[in-house]
């Protein structure tokens, strides 16, 4: 790990701070209570200044596009830092590398790399979240995983110090990352292969067409709800239980892809959590398999 001193500790804040911010509009499911405080930084320097102003005991939660996330109806105590559209820089940093900040949407990373004639990041077009979320969970799609192309990451500490870590020194696995204690991801450095823009763009279009054909992309969902068990697929197990279309309140198992739960109207987090628990119990009862949620459940109960 290499620490980078924060030289802006005395600067004035330039972001936007709101209180009692409704979070439903910031999540892919359209579900969530309010945050006590909600900060949208102006940029990475401003973020460093902001986190350094917070008391050590202040709970801090990081939010991107709100995919792979269920925020309970009681909301989040403490401060939510909203990175989507804030940490938005993406650039080619060397012949075969790209630096993307944590608020950049993964599909944008895929398209940028294609335009730069760099191959290997096309799979990111199928990840419906930000680079920060992808780093935190080793997100993947179409057989590719985030840490398959990331060679270095940047993090921020509570005092505003920025650090860099080689990806090979971070333990990762299937939808798992051993995040360094006291650090939050703020940027990724991707190492890619020389490619041809046209070939990469065709590949991205084909992958997105495949995704649209097999997943409820036009419905409000968090993405895949459960991790795939070893040598199997969660969707297959759920479908074999006859749970496609199963619903609790306005939360429904997608009839298009059984590993998706969609909000058909005004679903609450209670509805979604109850449906998740029901699916887990049925799959365990019928198949003897313990499904592990991929979605992160946070916040307070109402």
C-alpha cells in the first residue's frame, strides 16, 4: 500500500449536503427510507476534505447507482456519500491502462475502453452499477470479473488520506473482496489488451442484446439477487421450485429470470426481504441448497 497525503485539508467544502434525503430515488429498486445526511462531493479532492470533517463515530455509507442494494424502509443513520456522477473521471492513463473513478458506471467504462481500442472490459457493459461497487464485490457478467482486469485500486481513509493498493495484494473471490480495513474505494486502474474499436463495440452490442433477451432490464430490480451455488445456477433452482411469478406485496420473482426480484409498483423493503427469505427456505427445502444473497441489505427497519 502506498499512501498519498491529502493536501486539501484546509479547503472549503464544494459539494452538496442535504438532510433527511429520501433514498428510494437513488436505488435501482426504487425502495428505501431516508438518510440522516446525504453528501454529493464535487470531486475526489472535495470528498477527501469532507470525510476528514466527520466525527470518528459518524456512520458512513457509500452509494453509487443503488444496484445490488436493498435499503430498508427505516433508512440509514449517519451520512450517505453519493458517488454516482460525482467521482466521474475516466481517462487513458498509459498505453494499455485506464483509470476510472468510483462513480463511473461500469457500462461507460466498457464503452470508453472500446473507443480507445482497448479490449477486455466489454463484459462490464452488463454490470448495472458503478466502478466503486464493482470493486467492493468483484462484480461480474458474461464470464468476466472486475479483478480480472483491475491491477491497482485507489482508496480513501477516514482522515482523507488517499492510498493505492496493488490488486494482487487484495484477496478476492466470486462476488467477494477482502476490503482493506478503514478504506473505501475511489478509483480503479484497469490493464487491458490492444484491440479494435469496431470489434469491441460489436461484442458489447451482442452482450447487451443477450442480456435484454434473458433479464428483465426494463423493470425495477437490483440485478441478480443470489450468488450462483458451485456448479449450478440460482435461477435454475428457483425456477425448479415453481417460484417464477411468486410475489409478496408488490415484490415479485421475475417471470423472465428467476434470480431477479422486481418492484411491480410500490414494493417495500419488508416485501422484498420476506420474498428473499421465502425463496431461500423453498430452495433449501426442495433442493438442499443454501442460497446466499448477492444483494446487500442495509439500513434500519421501520
